[in-house]
């Protein structure tokens, strides 16, 4: 999901709502006395990292002067071995209320040191194979899980209880953009300090995080299980601030139009989790395996610019 990170832990990814992932940073964080809210969040993180399977529903909505976009991802994930299946539906409605839709179905499975991705689009199944980080095959010890959880908590600047009902807690989490940007930089240097392209991408991401500032989102926690049921995030302001980095690169004639577009646009994300540890084994139909076509080698065909790979 975030290619510049050194380690991918899918359970950590659940905690961040498919936005961020847990990582073993090279930085050594000092121990801190946790507030009651942060201590509660630590327990939630611990439970989320022990999840072995779940159903997820992700919705991204954007409203702009040019029209509205809604993207929905509905699927299930399991580990041991890692496997996922989901449907992606994207609907665009322009200012004249004309609609266009795009659908994509995927199966993803771990095969030793590779991820095999089967995608169905334009009436065709394709198969792509990508290497995965060895960390996916590593079973974390209790100490390593605790280290991951503390590193994640270090990225949290503040936790505030917004509302409580007999069944749920609604907590607002503020991520520290400086800590995030430092972690991105340290992780890229640790992975390969000689890879100039990797370091350049990390530098751009770091600048973007610093420009965006602290990031807030709300989680809905089941009080009985201490598991996240829902994540809501308004990305409107972060996108506006991040886009400000590139305003000087825009033709002055177009700058007013871009600023107006950003001012009158919104972007929101919602993630809903269910069926914790109750998802049945994910089976890839045999006809999908038999009929999926692999892309031609790069020297015979130019790869598509946008490849349908979720991770």
C-alpha cells in the first residue's frame, strides 16, 4: 500500500484504515506515559494486530465543480497465507448528471515469496506476479508486536474521546505529520541509502506530509471487543494544503481555476470492518486460474500505465 515503507504488516494496515501500515522504524522512540485515551487506543491496536481475517467496505466520495465520484471497495481478507478478494466499483457523475461506471474484481493470494493478483476488467482476467516483502512471512514475537504498537502510538499526536454510547466509543485521532515525515525518511534510508529514486520519492512524500500538517480522523470502537468498527476521514483540507506545494508549477493563467476547483471540492473516506476472524477461506475459482492471461514481457509490449494492483 505504501511502497516506500520497509515492512508491510497487513494487520497494522487495518488500524490505519488502509491508509498507513505498521512498521519497525529505525528510530528508537522514548517511552512515554500514556494518557487514558492513548492507553485505550493501545489496547485497540493490540487487538487489531491479532486479527486473522475480516470483511471490509471502503467508500471514497469526491464532490467537485466538474461532477461527483464515488468509489467503493467491498471485500474480505485472511492471513496464513495472505489472501484477499474484493470488488471495486467507481461511479462518475458529471455536472450534466451523466454517469460513467468502472468495475473491477480481484483475487490476491500469497504464493511463497510472491503475491499473485488476478484481475477481471473489460471482460478479461489477467494475472500479475509481484514479489512481496519477506516480513510478510515472518511470525512476529510478542516483543516485536509490542514494538510495532509503540511505534504506531508514537505517530499519534493526540487522542480525544468525542462521543460514547453504551456500545461504542468514537475517538478522534491526530497523526503527527513531523513524526510521519521523519519515519518515511528514515525508512527509505534504511531500506537502500544508495537508491536515489527511492530517496527522491520519500523526500516528495515527506514534503507533502509537512505541507498537509497534522492529520485527523475518527474511529468507532466496539466497547466489548475493543476492535475498530468504522473509520471516517475528511481528506478535503489535507488535499488542499498538499496541492499548495505545486501551485507555483501551474501556469499563472490556470492558477485561479485550480484554486477555485480545490476550494469547491471535497474528499471523504470511510472504512467499515465486520466479520472479524469469521471469514471463510478465500478460494480462487479454477476457471480464473486457467483463463487469466499474464502480461507480455516488457521487451515485447509496453506495460499499461495503470496496473490493477491494490497492494
